[in-house]
C-alpha cells in the first residue's frame, strides 16, 4: 500500500489534458458576446457524422468542436461567443465560428461550433 499512496495527490486529469493541449492545441481568437476580445488556445476538430431519421434516411452532417482547457481561462467561452481559428504554421485557417453549445467535464470545456458564412459586424 505504501507504494500507491503517493498517487493519491496527483491530478491525472489536468496532467493528461495539459500534455494533450501542449501537443495538439492552436492559437484561437475569441470575441465574446459581451466584453473584450481575447486570445487563447484550443484543440479544433471537425468530422462528418451520419444522422438517421425516423424514416430510415441517412443524412450526412458535420460536427465541429473546439476543446479548451479551463485552467487557462479566467472567463470561459460561452454560447453566442465568436471564435476565429487563424492559420497555424503550415495548417490553414479554419475560419470564423459561433459557439452554439458548451459542456464541461470540469477540466475541459467543449464548444460545439457553427461556421459563420459572413463575418460578424
């Protein structure tokens, strides 16, 4: 038992997430619905999903998310905020998005994004 006691004080969630963010995140610009714009970082992902309707028809859709590490933010992004994901080295810009939903696991907040077709005035 003595060999395991030191593990009790370790915060594995934050250690694991921080490593992932250090490896995979990119710089992101946030424009809150209320307040001043700020820069942070997040892990961006966009993937296709299939949605089956009640009639059995499969509709192709896309889910785009941005994960942010909560410890890095004094005020977390919320629904209605605008996110701009600029180019990052050889990775091209993803564009401008509106946050439509957020949820948390108390370490990381996932922002579900909707691509904006025209910039917000």
